[in-house]
C-alpha cells in the first residue's frame, strides 16, 4: 500500500475543522479522485499526503513508514519521501518562483543533491515532453496561466516521483490547456504512476480516476467506490453538493 490514513483529523488554528476522522488507502498504480464541495477538506488531505501538514489525531503511513513531523526532520527520510511524492498546487503562482523556467524545473532535483549534469539532462527531457523548451529562459511572471501550469508540472515530473498529487488540476485553464492536461494525466496513469487528485471536474473523471473518495461538508469521507458507481449515485452527488438538482449527472446520466 502506498498511502494509508486512519482516523485523520485536522483543525486550522486549532479551531476550524478541515478533516474529521478520515480513512483513506491508496494502492500502487491507482488513481484516486477526492471529490467534495469547496472547503470540505480535499486540499488539506493532499497537504497531509505531501507532508506539508500533520494531523492532530490519527496516523498517516507512506510506503510502509509513519510520516510525522519528527520523521521528516530526519534528512535521509525527508529526501527519500520528497523524491517519491510530488505535489502540483492549484495555484501555479504558489509553486513557480525561480528567475527562469529552466531554473524552476531544476530546483527540486538540485535540492535532492542530484549531479548537475544529470539534472540538466532531466530538465531538457521534461521540457521537450511538455513542449515548453522555447520557454526555458523566460521568467515565470512572463508566462500565461497555462504555461505556468506546464512549468509547475514539469518541476514535479523532472524528479520522476512514484506518486503525483494534483489539487484542482484543470481549474482556471482554457479549454485547450484543460484537454492537454487531461491527456497528460491519462498518459501518467497508463505509465503506472500513482495519482491522487482533488477535482470538481466530474465530466473528466471516467477518463482519470479508478475510484473516488467523496467528502461531505462535515469534512468526512462519506463514500469510497469505483468512479462509475460514484457518478451514477445521484443522491450522493446531491448530498455532497457536487451537483445541482437539475444536473444531468447521476441516475439520469446513463439513461
């Protein structure tokens, strides 16, 4: 098992509940979508899975080892964990900060201590794969939203992590970039990457996720099932505030 969360609870500022007794497992090579209304806990759970937040209660195990604040203070454990898990934030501006695109993509590998020659080769390869070679010397602030998203993804893929975490990957993207990103996710999934993504994009789910974990607005997971089963459960989608009463999703979607 790649990830195992048991009884996770987390409160911001020790007052505002974001996760309440959350259980979730993620197997190797699986793609799991986290669904739920805004503020239900999806992004918070992704940050726990990336070792950016630590639960107030419960346990989080990754690759068979407990992930805690103390564990990540150990340099060897931290390097190993960071090399295996990559996180693409919803807002690329929160992730892209280096003077140039090339430096941005190289940053993570250099932090992990990889040889500069190897890093340069990896950067060239991932820029070619994502069709952003012509942006290599540009400053991130000069890029469009779609270009920044590609650079943010490149900065994660260059480290070749086993697990990819995506927070609302298609949000605020133009249709062409959305289509490109969905195709990329399908390719990563076919290549055997383990993917956990938070999304509101129900239309793309059949192409992207093996199963879905649905959050209630009470910050709990109220359903965890194969994608088709979740999308056909109109009552569940309504309860989770994922669709409007007039939405075609749910039982009427397949008729």
